């Protein structure tokens, strides 16, 4: 019975350690996917800049803002560009 308890504690500890180590990897993948989506949106808006008149620089910060916040993020970038 003692061996079973020790094995159970070890397995639970390993499971908790694995979950703890996997969380940053999940966040990294989410950040990468949102950043790539932001790059795509900014590229499309820059492609249509002859109609809109607004050209956004494509860099990691603007890509993460537009990818993470979506349409409000793009509106925020447009407002910042208008005031600067």
C-alpha cells in the first residue's frame, strides 16, 4: 500500500510539472499564430492603401497589436498614426 501511495505522489508531481512546463509553450504558439494573423491583416490593409489612404508599418509590435486585439487594435493603430 505504501508503494502505491509513493507511486501515486510521484505521478501527480510529474503531471503537475509537465503542465507547468507546457503553459509557456502554449502561450508561445498562441502569440505566434496571432502575430501571423496580424501580419496578414496589415499586409491586406497596406495592399488596399490606395483606397484607404492609410499605410501601416509591418513590425512585430504592430503585428501583435492587430493580431491580438483584432479590429479594435487596427483602429488603435490608425488613431496613433493620425495623431503622430
